[in-house]
C-alpha cells in the first residue's frame, strides 16, 4: 500500500512509500482510508521533534479488518463506514491507504455524512470534549444543563478555528450559554452556530485587547466568567483571556503543551488546565510536558470517556444535531499532503479543514 511520511529534516517534505498493509491487534481496527484530515500538529510536532512519521490522525473510511477482541464485541464489522482518531505519533496513521486505530476511538458514521466531512471530526471534537467535559467538568451532551440551572457563560478564543467551532457545537448540545465567541477573520461559520436568543455573541479580537475585554464584559452584563477555552494557545493568547475570569475564580483550558502558563499576569483566581488529547488513548500525560494535571487519577478515565463520547457523537451525527467542519479537498490524494500541511504551516486554512481523497493518489 501507499503511505505518506512527513519529514522534518533536512527540510520539511512529504514522501510516498510502499509498505505492507498493517494487521489489526486484538483491540484494533484496520480501516481502508477514503479520506484523511489534517491538523496543525501534523507538521508542528514533526518539526519540533525532528522526526519522520505518517503524522495523520483523522481517519474516515471502511473497516477492512478487526482484531479478535473487537470481533468478539460485535460492535464493528468488515465494510462498516467509520471515522477514527489515531494515536498521535504512532505507526499506521491516516496518511495511507490503510490505517489502524484502537476500537474505542472508532465510531460509525451515518449514510448522509460523507467521508470528507467525517475526516474533519475526530481529533478536534475529542479535544473540545476533553477540555469542556473532563478538565472543566461541565455537563456533557448526554446530561445537558437543565434550563432551570441558569446561564453558564463560556468564552472561546479562536472560535472560528475547527477546535473553536466544535467547542461551540458541543456546548450548545450540552445547553451551555451564553457563548462568547472571540475570533477575527473567517468568522461567518462560527457566527452561524450561535444562538443569539440565549445570549451568544461574536467578539472581534482585531479591535485590540482592551476593546475585546470591554465588549466581552458588556455582552455578559452582571454574569461572571468561570469557564474559558483558548483554542489557539499561542503567543500568550491565554493572558488577556485570563483577565476575563471573574473575581470568584474560574478555569481556562489551553491546548499547547509547549508552555508553562505561569505568567504573573494570570492571577491566582485562574486555574489553567492544559488539554492533552492523547489522554483519550493513554489515560495519562507525558512526563516531559511542563503543565501536568493536578488529578492524575481523573485523567486515567479519559480512555473510557473517549469510548462513550465517540458513540454519543455518532448518535448526534445520525440525528443531524451536530455536523463536521467546513473543508477543502486538496487534490492529489497522498501527494497533496505536503501542499495541505504547508498551507497550514503558513496559516492559510481560513476557517477550513484540509482533507485528502486517498483514491486520488497516483499509482
């Protein structure tokens, strides 16, 4: 089969190799990949670690084979239409004709959802879900907030990104409002997701930090922020976001593991919580990560949460209560991966996810 390997050295390149079709372990599913999706980490991790690997983790395709334990469970069968979250920086990723994923991060996709749309979903939806419902303990979509509970404001910075948009979608299903969506350009899709009747608003950060903070506070009125998500987590974006947390204290989720988040401007009333989405597979953080969770035991349960979340997500998709992210198909199949990753590296996604139709790969 064909597989795309992303290289950091001697320069950023993607090479196509011929390799054997992988074999499923007892708890794994081998998927014939129809569409693969890209994420920023697909190039960023490669360059930071100076490694070469098939770094794709968003898979959509057809079940090719299943392991013995998966077969015994009866959950998946050969020929099923599925999407999957592949364990990051491990072999047999999404940029190939066949990929492997643990069964607990594989989920069925309904007939009305195309493979390209499905490939936009796994990693970012799980990142949003772990941030909101695990690290911050907000009520999950299957136990939504009661209308009688009153408003629970959620501030999302980088709301027009794929992660930001999935955070909006999941918060809505969980009845978390008002949502204050902070973004710049390409805000149209994020705006379409909001419910103005429940107080949701867009705030443009391009007007400057002071104006941004003022507009958020005006939108909230007397409500205090206790929950925030920084979907960008770069160049100190979390610092002004932390200033929005109310005097009673609150939680701010970040998604980059490269920072310590110990700036003095953060204040003692803000608890910074780093989301490492890999806990969906491993139930732990890497010891090298500068920001570690206070409750390691809780993190162990992220594996079971991932299993439950993806099955409920499949239900939401089938009921059309949630959808994938706007996408652009990069032509050329696996040979288009370098083009897509380079455009991500240059910040040219413009609110879209890049996906690749594997069958377009030249033989």
